[in-house]
């Protein structure tokens, strides 16, 4: 997991545990491969796919981010999987997320 919702700090006011995170911004660079960003569940749900050999900023804050809409078995976590990775391929990804409490 790249974002483990259960390991994130609880709500400082109510003490409620973090149950998921929505994606507000993605800053990334990929060289030689693509990367899928997934919401973890029994069947993972694709949040966004980053293209091979690309670098950009994706800003979703204008509409409150990409919500974690994973269904059955939703953990609230965010995972990555590479697409077409080979020797020497690399990626850098920075996520800005908004925590949600349950």
C-alpha cells in the first residue's frame, strides 16, 4: 500500500479513525512505464492511470478530489501497480490526499 488509511492520524477533534482518503492532487513523472493508482478493495478500483514517459500535475481540488468509491471489501487504502515496467524504468509520484473519518 502507498497510502494506509488505518495508519493515518485520527481526527484531532473527535478522535475518529481515518477510514479512507480521496485524491486531491497528483504530481508525477514516469520513465519507461505507466502506473495505475488503485483504491484497495476485494476487486481494486482504478482511481487514475499515469501514462508512460510523462510528467505533469493533475489537480482535482476544484471538485473535491477523486473519492474512494471502491465497493465490497473497501479498505480505504491506495495502492499502485506498474504497467509495462522493465529494467531501469522509474517513477516518482506525490499524492495530496484528504482524509475521511468513519
